[in-house]
């Protein structure tokens, strides 16, 4: 009962501009997770927060904050333009981190360099034994077809 009352008090004390991005992120993450893997869940969460922030922008924008944002050349926090700007920055940063963690760092290890070499040359992808087995299978199929 105490948890319920605490939740009710929290929901009454905050407005839609606070709760909707949270709900949008949760809904987007759930949809992304249902469609794929953790990467789609993260993308869904980001899209959910951005969509909810654009649908329910923050209406309590302080004039000093708006002036400071205009002087800095960035959108006013709490507006749809600010949400789009922040989402673009987030995706840019995530892209660089992905490149660093999953492309550049593996290239520094011996195993990673071997992996790149293996897939960059064609003759390493199929062994000669596999080619012989496939050619024998084709010959056997040709013999069976000619005997019928």
C-alpha cells in the first residue's frame, strides 16, 4: 500500500512533460526488443524518447535558459528542436563508439587482424577439401542422372 501511495504522489507531483519521455523510452525499448536484439531495443528507446518529447514538449521554459541557449547557438532545452538536436548528437556518439569498440580495437589484436585477412581474401573462405567433396557430389549426381 505504501508503494502505491508513493507512486501516486510521484505521478501527481510531476507533469506530462516529465513522464511522457520516460513512457516513450520504455515503449520504444519494448517494441525494439520485440523486433530484434539489444541494438534495436536501444534504437527504439531513443526513438520513443524523441517522439514523446516532440509530442509533449516542456512548456515551462525559463527565459534566461532560452536566452543562454540562443547565445550558445543551440536549440532551447525542452523543445522539439532540442530533442532532435540531442538525438542526433547521441546517434553520432554511438556510431563513433561502435566504430571504436567493434572495428578498431579488434584490429589491434592478432586474432582480429587474422579475421580481417581471412575475409578479405577469397581463397581462405573455402578449403580445397570442400571443393573436392562438392565436385565428387556433382559427378555422382551426373552419373545417377545418366543411368536413369
